C-alpha cells in the first residue's frame, strides 16, 4: 500500500498497532477460525496500550484521536492477517461508544466508559432485529418504563461479541410505532449491563461462514430489567443519536475491508513471483499480472475515498460547512468502494493460487470467506446505492 499522504498521527498508529499485531501471525487466526475461540489476547494487548479508546476523550482515559486514526488502526489490524475477525474483536468498542461519548451526561460518561477503555469491560451493539432487517425505524423490541426501570422485551440478531461482552448499546422502542408522529421518533438508546445470569435474557450463538473467532448471536429479551439511568439522551430520540455512530462505522468497516484486500493481494503477489510453471514465474503472465494490478488500483482508489470520508467525519464537528448530508454520502460511498475492491482482491488471490488457494495453509480462502462481511453488513450494497441515488443524485426514493 502506498503510504504517502497520511498524517504523522496515522503513521504512528500504524507503526504501533503493527508491532502488537506481529505477535499474532496468520496461523493464530487460522486456529481461532477453526476453534471459534475469541482472540482475548489481542484485545488485552490493545487495551493495555490504550487503543480501545482511540477515538474517545482524553479526560475519560481515551486517546482523543479521531475516526481517521481509528480507521487506520482497524485497517492495520486486518492487514496483519487478522482480517475482519481480528478487527471485529474491538470494532463495536470503537464506533458504538461514539453516541455515548457525545450524548450521555458527564456522570454517565464517567460511569460507563473508563472501564471499557481500560479493557475491563466490553460492549456489543444491539440494533438489528430478525423481522425488520434494514428497516431500523420499524424496530419492535420494546422498552417499557416501570418506576425507576425499563423492562426490555423483544429479539435482536447478528449481535457480535455478545458472548464476551458485559455491556450493550441497545436501541429499543419506547413509544409504539402506531403512536409516533414521525417515523424517526419513538426509539431510545440505552447503554446497559449485559449480565447473562439475569432473568429475561437468553443468547444463542449463530454458526457462520467466516469470522468464526468472533461470536454472532440471537438475543432474546423477556421483561429484562434495566435501570432508567442507562437511557442516553432524551427518550424517543435514540435513532437520531445512533446515527452519529453509523457514519463512523462505515469508515471503520471500509478500513477493515481495505486491510483484508491488501493482505490478500500481498499473498497473491508473493505466490505469483515464486510459483514456477513452464520454466517461468506465473506472475510473468499477463493473465495473472493484470487482474492483480487492477485489484491494486481499485484498492488504492477505495483507500482515498475511505480516508477522505474519515477526514470529513472528524472535521464536521468543527467545520459547519461540512454537513451531515455530505458526511453520509462520503462514508457510505467509502464503505461500498472498499468492500467491492477488497472482494475482488480476495477472489483474485484465491484464483492466483489455483488449487492451493483452496487450502487452509495459504490463508487466502479464509480472507475470501471473511470479505463478504463488509459487502453485507451493516448495510447492503444495494441499500447504499439506493442512498446515493436519492441523496447525491436527487433521484426518487426507490424503497
């Protein structure tokens, strides 16, 4: 990857995080992919050096850096060979805490975030539901006020790291859908304890194609009791609050996709130089060389879009000329472009290896299985194109 143009802070992040990740080679990730064991050691090392709180305020123990630096961190983790699984081990702790840091009271921030930054607690992000999918405004999980508490009932799905998390950023409905005056109202955001021994809470792990080291779960709430002081911001304004973290997540996931794509391309290029067929390296053949060159150029273009979006996100809090409309278009575009470029790079890495690309020992098959994540989550390619068509091109809404 071409490194010119990055800030000194981003380069410092890359160097420091690369040093940590060098302790965890591809073989470590292959073993964890096979066993499904969570990479606790990486999380511990990153927390010890303060990286969990990279984009959280210094007064809470964070580094006070931006999403630009956080994107570089996750990019570097993925590129080390850890892939999407490695990055996802801290992913939610970086972006899901952004709305808490911005909209919680000072007392809540002091109570909720320092232990997470120190690695003593972990969080997951509870938004997606099985019957609403991308229709976030139609979420059905209910938070019913009961004295000094709320009772949570409903179901969430595809909640990563819930088996190891002790906290959850939860979006739930406090006003019935039929009673809201605006679709964006009626949802509230909570930062709750996720105590698996408490009544009314059940987790079921989902078996999946890739990123097996990171658990994904269905979560069932049945009058699960949470304190009222876990509400973040005003009741009914949760959707607007959570949007603050969603654009950040687009950037972070784009960085993870880039890292995985560059890792795959590096392995493909090395193999193409070393593999001799008919007396010459296969990389001399344009049928091998050109697809890899094209994949590199697409990754570089997606890299520019990704770090441009991250800069806009960070600058928007200080520059009123950078609107959330602009930030949303940039972040969604970056996520789309990075996911597509990474998928192409991973696919071509497997094909460059030929039959060996199908073997676990060359690792590129694991990369290909994992690269579907940024194409699908947290929003599909098609929904991003719908968004760009409407917001950037002014076309009629198509859904």
